[in-house]
């Protein structure tokens, strides 16, 4: 039977059941014929079947009353038992289908939770200000205390006889003379070696005295959590404004978070594609992505963003994937060009860009970066900006999708190999552009660093400085907290507005788990433990999304009005229960008639001997 379809087996079963019922009915009809019992006379002799005496009313009444024996009602009991069992089963099933089972869900004041979140996740920090000249202490201390949300710790050798120290760092003194002779990269390393054991919510600002030399108040931001500036001790409005902008709390609002930084699963899938528009023999490019790109250039990227996102990287090579638009020849640039207004239409939807089947973002999209190699007859190809100037990176960003970088092969000429691999010098050019595009997609350009008159040291390995990742962690904390409250509030509204909706216990547990994780995130944020708070907020967001999109939370049948449920159940219940109920009523009437006849026959039988004696 393994090879027989299930529907065929079911058909065979129905046919056998019908045939069995037909045989039983035939046997029952035959048993009701004239020969179902032999007719006998008063002396006990058999009466021929042709005789009509055996069908006399007296004999029939005697057989019906059974000489006054009370009927046992076996058929009535069987039909009644069947009716009770079947009715109980059907009514129970109908109740479970039509009546919603709602688990107990804790109700929360989500507006109050949002207010507490806004107050708690506001970024605060501890700033250690290192000053080794006593004459600068008063100016520095007065300037920093006016900034809200910043705890200032002024460290100076003039306040202790054992050197400059804080709770997590000790620095030998004096340092201005030594640091004034170093370049910025060496100063960054010098500071990091002395404060690397400090928590991530603390920052260091080292003032390097210039002994009265005039300075412009320029601030230098390092790759870690340190900044330094050369200071002559004089009040400088530009310097004060830059310092205040540097220490000001982050004000990036959660509703304006970039979509790639607000996914509930915390995973960012970055797909790199080398797109050969029209490859021909001698004019085709490829790469060893894992060895030449991922390991050599992007190896430090997932580690740098681990506190914010679980970054997964993959690469592929596409062939015969031309752009949707055709560039124009520019005599001024001696090349083919694409205007900035045309870039939104550059990507063709038919490009076979695919991602790994091993992971699909829960509520987000992969971030695509493509290296576009133009056809040989459209090479060289350049992207123009709004001022009709060639772009520095020869690339552009596609909102919500990723970015494109145009790569023109050297000389736009064919090579000896049928397919040439990109060398690391060529790869480094577009990888740098991709990292910059990734920074824009993650919202780092929205943090208003332009207000700070500062020199920013570019991160050499990962492309993200430690203080930038701190800002992303806090932005992620604010985003996930807001998203968790928004999702829970929407789910609470759905539950309130749809009283017929079933709420399994699993959904109630998810709501409770999300609320507890949110409260834990708020408590950790108040203690300035932003990494742990961001992890709890991410969990609250993920669990809230799981509760809202639970496969059994919005069952359409459970939200129908009662009229629809009755209309759906009656065609199922009545055809099964009415015949049984009518059979039970008929059998009950028959039982009552048999009982009455048996009582009369019994009384008549008792009265016959008395009349004989008289």
C-alpha cells in the first residue's frame, strides 16, 4: 500500500463501507419476511406458510407484547448513548472553533514607558580632561561643567603628589612637552595605551599646552575614545564652541534611524558583486573574493561592528548585466558620463543579483555593493555630481539598496588573458568607497560632526572609529527601545479592538519577555552600560516582533462575527444530529408503546384464571 495514493485508499474504504451497509440492510429485510419464525397452532404443531392463521391479530399482539414481559430498551439505550456522545463531541469541537481562547496578557501604559525610555536612553558620558598646567585648570573646569549630560573629571598632576591618575588610568607627568613633538597618529596610540582599561562610556580629552603659542583651537579626534587639542590657556570662542559640540550628547532620534540599523534580528547581510556589463574575451574581470577582498580588506569590519550588528559578508561575480541607461559622451571630460539625476535608474531590475540562501533578513533587506565594469565601447565611464564635476569615488549611493562604484579597466583595452583577476591595488580603491557608503547607510553622516571644528583621524583597518561605534550603539539602543514600544503598543491595540481574536499563551509569554527586556535595557542605560542595554533592547524588539507576527495570533476565522460562525457550523451539526434525534424520539415512543402494551397484557393474563374459576 505504500505506492497507493491516500485518496485512492480513502475511496476504497468508502466503497467497502457502503457495500457492508448494503449487505446488512438486505439481511435485515429478509429477516422481516413471513418465515422469520415458524407459526404454530395451540397444540404446538407447525402451521403451513400458506395458511393465513399465523398472521392473525391475536398472534401479532401476543408477539408484540411478549406475554407481558417488560421491554429492556436496548435499541433506545444504544441510540441515546450515540446521540449523547456525538452531540458532546460536536458541540465541544464547535465551541473550540467558535469561542476564542485568550491567554491572560499584562496591560502596560506604553506612553509612560516611552517617556521613561526617552529620559533613560539619553546619552551620557564621563569625560576625563587631562591638564598638566595649573594655570589652565580654572578655564577648563568652568567651561566643561556647563554641558548637560556629561560628568567631567579633571585630572591634573597639580591635584596630587603621585602624578595624574583616575579610577582606571595613570599617566606620567608632564606630558605636554612630549606630546607636542609627536604626530597625531602617535598621540592617539600614546593615549590609548594608558586608558584602554577604562569603560566604553568614558572619554579622554588631553590638553597639550603650547606655552603661550597661538593656536586656532583645533580638536583632533583619534581612532579610539580620545581627543586632544593644543591649548594656550586663552579663551577662544571658536575653541569653546568646538569643545561643547564634541561633548554634547547624541541627539539622533529613533524614528529617523536608517533601516539597515534597525532590523529586529540585529543582522546585516552585505553582498558585494563584481558586475561585468558586457564581458568578451580579453575584457572580463573576476576576483578571489574570500582571499583578496574579505580577508585582506574587510576582515576587521565584522569585528568593529559586532557591538552593533552581526555583519555577514559574501561576494559574487555577475556577467552580461548592463545598466538600464546609456551614458553620453562628454567632450569636456573626454569620457562617457552619467549625470547625478540619472543614477536612481542606473540599476537594472533584471540583474541576477542574489544572496546566500543560508540567511534571509527577518525584517530587512541585504545591503548590496556592486563594482560595475562598463562595456568596452562605453569605457571610460564616470559619474558626475550636481556641479557637473567627476565624483571623487566614481560611485553613488542607492537609498535602501546599497551603492555602485564604476571601475574602468586600465586603458579600457583588452588583455591577453580571457578573464583577468583584480589586483589588490585596484580592489583597495573601491573597497574604500564602499566603506564610506556603508558609513552613510548606517547614519554616521547624520551625527552632525560638521559642527565640530576638528581633524578626524580615519580608521585604518575597520573603517569605523571606536567613538563612532559608541554612537551607533547608542543609536541602536534608542531605535530598538522605540521600536519595541511601538510594536507592543500596536499589538495591545489589536488585542483590545478584536475581542474574538485568539491569544495563545505563547504570545502572552512573548509580550511579558519583551516588556522585561525593555525594563532591563532602561535600567542598564541609567547605569551608562550602553552595550548591555543595547543588547537587551534588541532582544525586546525581536521578541515584540515575534509576538506581533505570530502565525496563530491573527487567525482570520477567530475574528469573524457570531453570525458567520453559526452559519458555518449549522450545516455540519444539523445533518448529523437531527437524524439521531428523530430516531431517538421514534424509539422512545416505540418503547413507551411496548411498555404500555406489556402492562395491559400482564394485567389481562392475571385476570384470565380468575374468570375461569367463576
